[in-house]
């Protein structure tokens, strides 16, 4: 079995890379770019600040105060989703599983509202309607230079415990591999600092930037040792060049996760980190993992063209 896998995996990876190259340069992205150029988007000053920071450093910090007028209404909507989530049996089970397996490898330190693929998120959910807001979509599309596609909409609770001394999975430095540009958006639903698992990011670590050498770029499924390179951040990266994504409730981070990042770890405190979580990819990506239903025609009729482009 392992012999077949060793043969099949690299072959599939090469095939996916070729497919991605064609879709990116000749078909999918080209048409999306042309259409986006034709529609011309004008950004507000606040949106522009986000875009400039993203383009320069690979991330931008903003807030729902800055981008939206109705901060309380938005937070109330998310609070009510959160309240139901915390009452659920799945949440209780997830926390128990985490507490009993603190230092075991795996992603059980994160509880995802919609990760369970047997129930896909409804297109009418607030997690979708929030992110399909033009305030957000205009930034996303301007960063990609085309109409980008929503890949995931979710809400994460990261469990923390000072007895968890080992970093596992995405708590190690890595870059994501689903596309040449990937945009993730985090909306903080509690105050987050280095004691409760703020994500860390290395600006200028995308392709052709100062820290590009830290890990290979690839688009597809590759061996785990390539995903999590042995990186000695103290030695390989100037300490002042590492940014911690700290912020109060209501903070928004826009992050290109092809840049080096690691997250959700704290050996100082117990507690939790809670955020809304969305990811966008270009239409060419061959690694979509959409966790929401494709809308039916009646739902589509209720949406604007920018929103339709993001979810179909
Ligand atoms: O838990 C985190 O902050 C890291 C998340 C992450 O690695 C990712 O979304 O790619």
C-alpha cells in the first residue's frame, strides 16, 4: 500500500501543479482578471490602507469599526452563534478530547463550527452573508486582481492549556499551499494576545521576498516534512521581523498565508481564542475545500454579481 502511495502522491502532485499552471495562466484566472478590470472598483481610504499593507507585508490589521459602521450589531450576531455553539454536545466533546490528549499530535486543539463535512454550511448563514459584504469583497478582489472565490467560512475556538507544552500541526511554522496567493480573514471574537494564542507571521516571506527561502513553495499535497520545515526562528529570522497578531474583540486581520505563519499556541495561560475564519483562493486553485452549499437559483437571484462570483 505504502509503495503505491509513494508512487502515486508525487505523480498526483505534478499533475495538480500542471493543471494549476494552465488554469492560472490560460483559462480561469485570465478571464476573471479581465472581468474584474472591466468592472473597476473604487476603494475607500480605510479599504485602501488594508490593501496597501497586504500588498507590502502580506498582512493587514483593521477592525469592524474601521470598515463597517454597525460594530455592535455584527458582534451581537456572532455572539449568538457562539452561545449556541458552546451549548452544543459537539463542543463539550471537543473540549474533553482536547483536555485528555494535550500533547498528542493533531488539530483537536481547534474546534471548528463547520468543519464537520457531514453538515455543510448554509449559504444563508450569517457567516456567509457577513463575508459577502462589499467592504470585504472589494479588498479581497483588489488584492487578487480578479474575482476571488470563497473557500471556507467558519468559526474557530482554539483551546489553550499551559500543560500543552508541544506545538502540533499548524502551531509550527508553515506556509499554505492551496494557491500562489491565499487570503485568510480572521474576525476576533475575544481579545487575543500572545497569552491566548495569537497567530505569528513573518512579513516579507512570500515569493520573491526577503524571507522566501524559509520554506519551499508548492501547490498540492506534499510530504509533511516539507509542510512544516525545521525552522529556527531565533536563528533564521530577525526577531523584530516576526509579528504577533494581537488585537481586541472586533479586530480584523487579512493575511496572505503563503507567507510563513504559525498559530494558536500558548504555554502561559489556559483559556481560548475565538475568531471568525474565512479563506479566499483564485478561481484557478485545484485545492478547493468549500464547506458551504452551492446556492440554488432562487438564492442566487437575491445576490449581487460580486457576491455570486465569490461563491459559484
Ligand atoms: O491557528 C492559527 O492561528 C494558524 C492558522 C493557520 O495556520 C491557517 O489557517 O493556515
